C-alpha cells in the first residue's frame, strides 16, 4: 500500500491547499518549484529554512499579496486565481489573520483600536468590537492598556498587539512570520500556547514561519523549505 504524502495529510477538507507552487525572483533565480502543502482545520504547521530561501515570500503568496509563477492556492475552498483584486482583499479581511515581521501597527490608533480594526472593517459595531479587542489584550498579557498608543510599547509588546489583531476576528487561516522573534522565552511560550489554543478551538489552520525550535516544537508538523519545496522535519525541543 502506497504511503500517503505527509505534506498533504488531512482528515477533512483542508483550510489551505497549495498545489505545484512555483516562484522565481527578479533575475530568474527559482526560490521553489512544485511546492505542495495542505493544512487541515485545527492544524498548526511550522515552516523553517535558511534565510533567503523564501519563507516570507511563501506567506505573501498564500495571502495573495504576491504573484505566483505557477501552481494553485485555495483558502477555505476559494481558489486565489479565480478572484479579482477586490475579492482577494475581502478574503484577506474576512478569512486570514496575518502577523507581519514589521508589525504594521497604526501609530495614530490606540492599542484597542488597532486590534479591533479587522472587526470594524468587516462591519462590526464599534462597542462590541472594542470589547472583544480588550479581551484579546488580556489574553496576550496587556490587559488594561487599551487606551495606550503604539509609541508607548516595546518591540515585544508590539509583537503581541500584532498577534492579538490577527486572532481577534476568528480567521480561517492564520499566517505568522516569526511571531515570537521579539519575545522573551516566557512570553513566547505563553503566546504560542494562546495561538495553539485559538487554532484548536476555532478549527482554523495556521502556518508559522520561524527559526525557533521552541516555536516549531508546539506545531503539529514542522517542515523545511528548500528549492525543491517542503520536506518533513522532526520538531526539536528547546531553542
């Protein structure tokens, strides 16, 4: 009996389904070719690899922020190739939570307003949206600071705001680029536990790009990205 492809492991229809993905950079260098990945509901996948191999590019492709050179990407059954720019924007707003390395926290908004932004953009009423944002602040260890502004926070605290904003609207897919890169080990452990709990409780899927063995260890699968695509990596403890 043939062994199932571990990169396509799933017990239900995948939240994220990537088939034959190919991407080259200007100058013609191929980052990866023929990349396949399926992430099931409730599953967290960590992607590791050397700097420059294309991990952040892969997240941008999945989110529809960058153009692919070949292959197909579907999120919650919606193929990105069939969507126009407006439809992709709505898909990102409603179905994806993205934690960027650069945070992208808006300086003129309070912390609560920043976290509530996905809810407000989706048409949520202001008062319940802010209440939910305040609850998320508590979950990331910053309760009671909803009226503060980003300039009052450290890099690690801004990272926690970015994670809270990515989770607040209950997205189907969470994409996180080095989500614990600015956090001390204790805080990183708490944030990873929160991320895992939210994914399992909601049936979302998560793809985490990380250099951290600690982050990879909490994932259901850890994969290594290379030019030929993704390969299994046994998660290591510590780091």
